[in-house]
């Protein structure tokens, strides 16, 4: 089973920015540890999906933000 990339362009850039921001929040914010863990995990998932170029949730919802090459 091949994984078809479905994250591209602006989506990838926004995921990287949001992922870094969430991880920074998890490290620097003075909130409950639960929120730090949640923010850190969500941030890490966003960075991973941006780097890999595939998002399982996008796939389930039928969303593809990557341009198709001709």
C-alpha cells in the first residue's frame, strides 16, 4: 500500500509554523502539564505531517492540498 502525499504548499508552511508555535507554547507556557503535553503532541504531529507530506486525517476527509503534477 503506497502512501499518496496530500499535504503541500501553503498547508505545509502553516503546519510548520503552527507546530513550532505549539511546541514553544508547551515548553514556555505556565499552564497545567496536561495542556503542555497536548500542545506538544499536536505540535509534533503537525511537524511530522508537514515533513512527510501526508496527513491521515486529510486522507479520511478526502482533502488534498498538494498540486497534481502533469
